[in-house]
C-alpha cells in the first residue's frame, strides 16, 4: 500500500487541504500532492452534489458499478456506506454491484447500468443509449453521467493501484 499522510506529520499545505476535505484515507493519500488533491476534491464536491450533477441514487449506482468493474474495494466500500446512509436498500446495492437493476421494470437503472458498462469496457456509448439518456436527463444529464463515470474511474484506478484500504467507520 502506498503511504498515507500520518496525523501530526502533515506540512502546513497538507494540513490546510485535509481540514477542507472529508476525513477519509483517499485524501490522506492524495494529500502528498496538495494542488492536485485540491482539484480532485473540487471535482468530487461537484459530482457528489445532487443539486448540481445527478440525483444521489443515480450517482451511487454509478460509483458502485464503476468501483466493482475496476476492482476497487475502496470505492466500492466507500460508496456502499454512502448508499446505505441515503437509505438505499441492500438488495439494490448488491444488484448494482453485480450489474443488475432493482427490478426488470426499472428502465432508468437498466439504462444507467448499460451506459456504465459501455463506457468502462468499450469507452463509448451506443447511439440508442445516448438518445435515451438525453431524453430522460437532457444534454446536461448526459455530460453529468459521463463526468461521474470518469471521476469514479479515476478514483478506482488510483485507489486500486495504491492498495488503499477503507478506513474504519469510527475514523470517519
């Protein structure tokens, strides 16, 4: 596992960054490069803001599925916690991790899961899926979905490469 910034060992710049970000291992890792970490945190704040980007349930479906597809136990574990705090049932969470919608009639989930799979495994969206996303969420929704998939792809790659471990719930 890559090194985390230890409490009490931070530089002033790192201490400032860590005071402005959630108390999670991700930022104790990224904090080794404070300017870059600050920009990643700013993007994350936008992605996690359901008034700016996507509804929380949609965002968490994306985060969980991307984390699973990239084998990032950290992203998967972190967003399982977020989904549970949002009141998303465990059966939905497990289904999303496996790439299954909560029900056969939930067309939004089917579309989102298909879009995530396509973007992660094929680096593109099928034209019919683009049209369906635009119809359902508009042009801004299409961009928000693509950015959200990209953001969680980036975090999944970093956290998996670093071997980053999920902090215990009492540490958050």
